[in-house]
C-alpha cells in the first residue's frame, strides 16, 4: 500500500490511441517486425513523489484467426510521467490499440519546505 503524507492527493487520467496498423499495413497487423509499442505520457503537472499508475485496454482490434496475446504495462514511472507499453508475440495480429491510464499520487503542497543543512 502506498501512504500519502498529506491531503494533497492528485489523480490524472487519459486515453491514448497507441497505434493503428491495419490501414497502413504496419508491423503489428502483418505480424512481423516490431512487436512492441511505447509512448511517453507526460503528466500535466509533476507529482511530489512517484505516483501509482494503472493501465488498461480501452480498445483492441485483433485478428480473430490468430491467438490473442497482449502484455500492457506502465514503465519508467517518475514524477513527471511514464512510458505506456503494449507488447504482443507469436502469430497475434493487432489492427489497433487504445489504452487508458490513471495516475494517483501525492502533489506538492504550499506548506512543503526543505531543510537546508
């Protein structure tokens, strides 16, 4: 469990189309080449400490003639943003993916101070 030190808790969320490879014949749709997509998501303002980030698929358009495989994660999370990651493997063919995310964490407070020694 993550405990917050103050009442200054921030929640930010978004919805991002990560890719659409069907129309362009991209790697995810053809099933060859790069099987991973990454996108840096910047928060509208910095958190005081590293927030908790939750990611989920809000749209996935997959080929029904192949196995459906997906791994979705938030990586490189820091106070300013994170990397949204979608991976697949094998014969999975993905036409397009949209992902939703939510970050919850402590915000800076005007009463914060730093003791200088």
